């Protein structure tokens, strides 16, 4: 295998990915010609995305099914098994000290992120394999660069129609039915999946109690991928997805009202009725194939995302002095084209473009009380203030890069990327990239890379505020300031080594350092569970990751441990969201970012018996996110440890297909741990991790 085709993995997947056809027996004979064509086109698509110089973690379908909840595992919980990934409240993930800044790709196509909330847009049932790319990325990756979550969808391997139906149920009122259908007929192939989730534990509990109050959720998701083979070298596909998630906002009993409302002087905080709805729709039409030696994929897409927060008018007024009916929507139109052309035996030229046009709207229909200059309430009769904004944003990008194989041991990937972002004002950058791989032996791989990054603000998070409208009210903002987030610019350095020991063990070590100007962060400012972007003037991020993986066939195990430090100095945008004393301190001192967690670890072990019985265990550990101390974000939350156990068995009652059963015990030790305590920059209410829960999954293939 030449270095140009090396897969650079800091950590390996738990087991080799099984063919999708193994999930259910084919009903018709395989058409080898069609399979060969599809495999050749898939290989051409894979040649568009190099891994040279970056760090990579791969999880296949078999790995996901071995997790305690199997296919019912939320996507963020799947990604948490990778090194350097930190969990936060509302399903958020932080990779290598970044707040969000994640890029999702499906079959190589970039899907613009939806408005930040706590609903998972994508479903683990769609995944054949998922690859987490991070570090010094090649020039073709831009925009969101903390990590690339690259999903390869499931696809049929033979003619016929197959599928599965299943259900996961358990404690906290959890019911999660699902169905999948896949097939191939002539030049057509398709994969469809849908599921519905109902639970009484939708968002993290703000208390340590076992059963949260007012925390019901209903979530519906559907995904489809339909392809048509135009000829042996060309494939047309349409990919689509839709999500509709509804949440009750959980209540924290025992809180004292701070304001009076008409003649009402008391309100039971356990009876608040705040709700949030999130909707996402996307569709992508792609033409993919080969022209001569050049592989290509051209895609046009549309994504709509909407979020509605409905307050408890009386309760929110009495506790917060404001009841905000928040509406946000974002529609993105995208065009992406990627090309790969071999030049002789030692060079592969990759080049392409990306364009995105976004229309984002935000409205805040707020009830507030009149107040004096000190913020004291002067009337119990609320006022209604409407604050609305509209943002048009355009993103343009071009890249070119060359992958150069030097002998049998060296591979160099060098290139340049140009980005431009137009919203409130144009910003642009030309970004060089360089990645080097050295393989001194068949078992040792060393990589190093440098990337210059340009990260525009998330347009769906931008909601300019009319500060003057709220003067003289209980929602008056304390500071003026720039309400336009700025593009982040950074220099990223990464070096790592992966060592195979025998045929079963792999050990990896990776270190990174990032020097950032205008570092972006996000915070929850206000009662609605919606995040807004702001910038520190300067930032520094550094860390190290260590991984060990064992694949002994029936026995598999993995261990990840990561260190990270993320700091920022001087808030330069959205200053009105901050306490003046905090602003003054941050102006002259570096502080830990609220999502900075010093130590993070994950691991797992699984064993498969000959009779198709599987047992497994995995864990998550964190030293704690930041909270306020003597200075902003100056203290840490207590460390936490969560252990999950599972046992599964495959039965063959009929010739139609296997019956899968899996029993999961989540947080088996029932350790109560707190992710957030409500303090820190941009942190809202307290949030606790899940309590012990027992869940049973059943699935019938056909």
C-alpha cells in the first residue's frame, strides 16, 4: 500500500465494518455488474477526500451497534467515544477546546448546521461508518474546522428489498420505534429510515432528582438516499432529511420570584410551562462519477432550520423580569464541487469550490416591566417590546491541493484555500495548508501538519439586538458594544504518531497548539435556550491525546485520554451580554473558556461469544467544565464518571431475518453528577447528567 492511500488513524475502530448485506439476507441473486459499478463509483468518491496530515477516528456500524443503546444511540453520544470530545448540556459537543464549530458531511457533501438547540438532526441508523477528522486539515476543509464529522450512509449490496423494524423502550417513559427500508432494482437503489422518540427526560435535569419535572419530549426524524446509475461512470443521487423535535423546558423547584406581576406576589417555579420546538429540513441533489482519470462530485442543496421558544408569560416575568417569545429561522442554499485528478504516479491534484447563501431571521416578542436607572421594577404592569432582525450572509470558497508521494515512506499534502464571508461587512482570508506523513516501518506512522484557518460566525446564531428598545425596563442591557460577530482567524499546529504492536494493538499520541485571533465562543444569554456568538480578541488552545486500541477478534477494547487548555482574553463583540466587572477583568487577563475541560477520557470493552451473544461496557470521564470562582470561569465543576453496561443476542426464529435483542444499563452506578451549576460566562440553568436507566431494544430484520 502506497503512502498516498494510507489511512491516518490516531485510533482504530473497535472492529472491521460488516457488509450492510449481512444485516439481512438478500432476497434476489446479486447482479455482479451493478455491484462492481457501485463499488467503483464509491472508490471514486472516496478519492475526493484525503486524510493526509490530519488526525482521524473511525467508527463503523458494528461499533455503533455494540454501544449500550445500539442504533438508538444519539449521534452526539456516538461521537463522545472519540478522543478529545467533551460533552456539555443540551447535547453539545466540544472537540479540542472549541465551542461547537463542527462540520457535518454526508457522503462527502457538507450539510450546513442547524440552529443551535438540543435536538439531534441526524440519526445513528443512517450510518454505515462515521469518521471524525480533526487537527491540521487539508485545504478542501474550511468554514467549521474544529472537527469534520464525515458520515457514510448505509446502502444496499444486492438486488431486492430488505429492511428492519424495531423499538427501544425503558425507564423515564422512553419509547423509540423505528423502521428502515433499503433495496436495489436495476439502476435504482435506495435507503430510507424513520424513527419517533418519546421520553420524560428530554433535556438535562436542573436538579439532582431522579425524575425531572416538566421534561417531556417528542422527536420525529426521517432520512432518505435515492440513487440512479446513469451509466457505468455516472451516478445521480438525492439525499433528504427532516426533523421535528418538541421539548418541555425542565423546571427547578424552590426558586424565589424577583418581580411582582399585577396582584400576584408568588409563583411556584415547579409549575412553569416553557417549551421549545426545533425543525430542520434538508435536501441535496448530487452528480458523482468519473470523466477519464478525474473523479468528481457536484452537489446543490437546500437546508431550512427553525426554532421557536414559548415562555411562561407570568412565570418568566416574575422570575426573570422578561418573558421572551423567541423565533429564529435560517434557510441556506449551497453549491459544492470537488474534483480529484491523478498526475503521473506520484501526484494527486484535488480542487473545488463551495458557495452558500443564507437568509436568517430572528424575532423577540418580549414582555418586560418598567424599571428605573438601578433596574428596580417601577410597575407591575408589563410592556410589550418587539425586537426583530434579518441577516443575509454569503460564503464563497476555492481550494487547490496536491498530494505528493515521495518514495515509499513520505507523503506531502500542500495547498491553499481562499474564503470570503459577506454579511454585515466582507471578510476574507487566503489560507495555506501543509501536511506531512512519514512511515518508517509498516507499523509506525508519523504525521505533522500546519493549517491556517478562517472561521466565519455561525449565521444562524447572529441576532442583532436593539439595545435602546429595552432602556428603562427590567431587560435593560448593561453595556453598549459591537453586536456583529467577527470571523475567527487561527494558526493550527499538529503532530502525532501511531504505532501498531503485533496484529491486535494500536497506540497513538497526538499534540496540538492553536493560536487564535478573534476567537469565537457561544453563550446562552437570556431565558430562551438559544445560543449567541461572541468574540474574544485573543485565544490560545493546546492539548494532547493518547489512545490505545485492541482488536482480538471476539474481544475488543479501547481507551482514550485527553488533556486540553483553552483560554481567551478581552471580549470585543456582544459586550452588552456581560457584567461590567467581568468585562473589566477579561480585558486585561486571560480566562478559561466556559467549555474548557482539563482532562477527558472514554473507553470500552466488548466480547462476542460464538452463539452471537455480546456483552460490553463503556465509560465517560471528565474533570469538569468551568464555573465562576474568584474570577470569571475561575473554578471547575466536580469531576464525573459514567459507566454503561449492555448484553445483546441475535436470534434466528425464521428464515426471513435475524431478531436482535439488546439490554442496556445506562449510568449503571447511578452516580449523580452535575455538568453545569448555572454560573460561568454564557451559562444558563444548572444541568445534571443522566440517572441510572434500563432500556431494551428489539429489532427484526426482513
